[in-house]
C-alpha cells in the first residue's frame, strides 16, 4: 500500500482528507481495483504514523461514498464498480471570453458522462488563483489549468514562485495544463498548449505571397490591459518580418490615419472594429487597399470575410478531455494545432 497512500505532513489539508483523496484517486486511475484488499485501520495507522481516529474517519467517509466496503473478520476492500465515486474536475480559467467558452463547451461534451466539471475564473490574478487552490485542495480528482497571469505592471506572466509553491501541494498526476505552460513544468505533466512565438510566425508564413503585395505589416498589440497577451506573440512577429525582410511596426493602438498598402495583424476585437471603421471612412476595402488578419476565429469574422490566425479550439477541448478520460495517458507536453484561414480581407 506504500505506493498508493500519500500523506504530506506539511499540507494544510487534514490527514484524513489526504487518505480519502489518495484512495479515490487510485480507484479512478485503476491502480486499486474492485475486490482489492486495503490495510486495516491499525496497520495504516502504524505504517503512516497517524492516529487511529484519523484512519477511522477516512475509512468512514470512504464507506459513505461507496468507495470501500468492510467484510466481517476479513477487513476492508475496494467496492463494486456500481458504488464507485463520480470523478470531479476543477477547470481553472484565466478569463471567460468567447475563446475560453468554446474550449469549455468542447471539453465538457468530450468527457465521459460520469465526470463532474466545476470551473473557476481567476482573472489573471495570482492571489485569487493561489487562494482558490488552497481552499479546494483535496476536493478534486483532477485540476486542469489555463495558466495566464499578470504582474503589478499589467504584463503577462505564465507563472512565478508563488504559483509553483501552491501547485506543488497537488500530486503531479492530478494536474494538467491547457493553452499555456508554466516555465519549468515541461515534460512530466499533462499539457496541451499553444506556442505563441512560433505559431504566429508559422501562420504568417503560410500566406507570405499574399503579404508580399503590401509595403508594410503592422501588429496591433495592446498594452496595459486587464487581461494581457503573451509577449512571445510580438517576438514571433518580429522574427517573421526580419527573416523575410518585411518592413514592420508594432503599435499599442491603431494609428488614426490608416495607411494604404499596409497589412494589419490585430489581436483585440475592438481594434478590429476600429480599423474597419477607419477604412470605411476612407473608402478603403480590406483585401484591396489594406490587409487585415485577426486573431482567433468567430462566426462574425467568417461572415465578414476576415482572414484569421487561430489555434484549433475544438482540438484544444478534445485533447483536454483526453487527459481526464485516459488515466494511463502518457504524460507529455503536446502542441495544439494552429492555422491560417484565408478570406477576402487579405
């Protein structure tokens, strides 16, 4: 049983809750199977140096949940599958925009029917994220996290020491990442992510011949937002322009006087609306006088003929579900597909 029960004496989670969580987790991941015997209350108490009352409380809760059953004079056993607990997943979202909503909907519809999903939006706030993880430690079988944070200057962060500290309180096999990865957490964690630096460069390369008809490419990358974007997007954009010798500029907001012969790469919806409005005032048609490429697709952009560069949102949700549906999933960081979709605006 040593390889199954996990008790952290430094954790703020009560020891009886840690015993309950460890056994439930191993039942869900099929490390403990129906009919398998588990240690007696006395044996577990002695082996892990916890009080007999602690083990009794844990076993009592497990019996109420239908995870274990006792047989007179024989001991405690893993209960029948019909009695097994419903898996619980916590999805930690950085924000709840149209993009996150699509990922959430696809994730939920792709999960096994018996999985319960709760979500929490932490709005890029490190303290809000940390406090919620601490408040629900041990209550979930899996934690799926979109790690996007901001520092005091409203700059994007993928993680820091405080976030590392709180996540290290959760067993690594219970953690998965979506969309982004915390630095230093590569390799042995479930992760389906974008590569913000290489994705934009590879997507623009797909339409390089179309871009050649423009004299200049402008990336509209807004600063000081409540929900900041990864700086790697700017890095990848600059690299593409330098590699292929494009005249380029990175601006915080669109210039009031838009320039004919310029292709605009736009991240924020409000900037897309503004540039379209400015073009209309000057009777400039996107795809002719100027080019427009927007980040992330939507039905409105499709209907309006706006070219987009976008991660495969459906694949992100389905891959996230596979991390949860497959307990024996080979832990690795995999890159989510990223596409360029050409329409009339380029």
